[in-house]
C-alpha cells in the first residue's frame, strides 16, 4: 500500500456549476468553498500531511473584475471565519504564490494566519494564491544565478514556494478538463494524476476516498520497472 503524504488539487468547475444551478459563476465559487472545507477535514481523517489547493492562478487576473473581487472577498471571509478553527484543529496554513501585489490588509492577514498556525502538525494546507509554476521556476533560477550556485535539483528546490514540502503523491483535477494550468510543473514530475468528471462543488468525501483508495494500490515505478 502506498502511503499518502501530499495531495494537490486543481479545484475546477465552480463557474460552470454556478451558471448551471444558480445562473451565477460567483455562486459556484461560494459553493466550492464548502467542498474546500469538507476535503480539508477528510484529509485529516485520511492522515494526509499536506493538502495543496489551487485557489487563484497568475492567469486568473484575466477574469472579469467582478469575479476577481468576489473571489478575494470569499478568501477574506474564509480566513476571518476559519483561521481560529483551523488552529484549534492543529492545521497549519501556508500560502504558495506572490502575495506582495495584494492589498496590504490582505497581505498582513495571510502572513498573520501563517504565523499563528506555523507550529501546527496535523495537516498543512497550502493555498496557492497568485501562483504560477513558470514564474516560480524563473524566480528560483534567477536566485541561483545571482548567488552563483550550481543548477542542481536540490539547490533549485530551495527557492521554490514548496521548499521542504514533499512532492505531491496525488494530483486531482475536477471539472472534466485534462490540463495542468501552470500548476506545480516541477513538483508533479512523478505524481499520479486523477482527472475527475465532477465539478468542484459536487466533489465529495466519497469521490475523494475512491481516489485515495485507487492510489494506494497503484504501482509507482519512478522510471524503474
Ligand atoms: C476554478 O473554477 C476555480 C477557481 C479559479 C477558484 C477556486 C476557488 C474556490 C474553490 C473558492 C475560494 C477558495 C478559497 C480557499 C477562498 P472555474 O471558475 O475555472 O470553473 P469553470 O471551469 O467552470 O469556469
């Protein structure tokens, strides 16, 4: 049986769900937040140590202002309402992505949330926000160049947002779309990928359990036979 340390998820399909059931993409994002919470607690039950959620990409800025505004309002409320509960449940929050361009209030809130929860051990939730894998890699390569360090896997990984985090064992993408969308391109080199037909708001604990079960009996070769 394969142990599962790290699950990464591309939470796709909120917009389509919202349009279909409520005639509003934003309603889909709101519904998607319930799934976020369910999957966090389900990860704890399954003794997973790291859960990485792709919440906002560097490309998502192309969306209409009203949707971007709504997503950040959701994020703000989510942190305000949940951080104490997460802390009590021994959950550590880490942000992956460049938060320097966020307004100062949100930036401070995110840094404070990381600070409050930094010693928690049960589950680490990595929230990818304004995250793009290509810019993460370019940043890391430039760091190596500036510091005149040789280009090795070990040196490069020191400058990725995921430094000290094991690579994902599992990547799940919901929403019936098969692409990586600039997510963890380096870190996914040997990850098992599961494409799920359901839209993110419909994805539930049973769907999650089924994937975890499948993974546990998958033979991982890492290039060997
Ligand atoms: C992709 O679905 C989803 C997003 C870009 C945002 C993900 C956000 C949430 C799950 C809610 C907010 C989360 C937090 C943690 C505050 P899409 O909008 O691309 O869906 P579509 O493919 O149907 O258009």
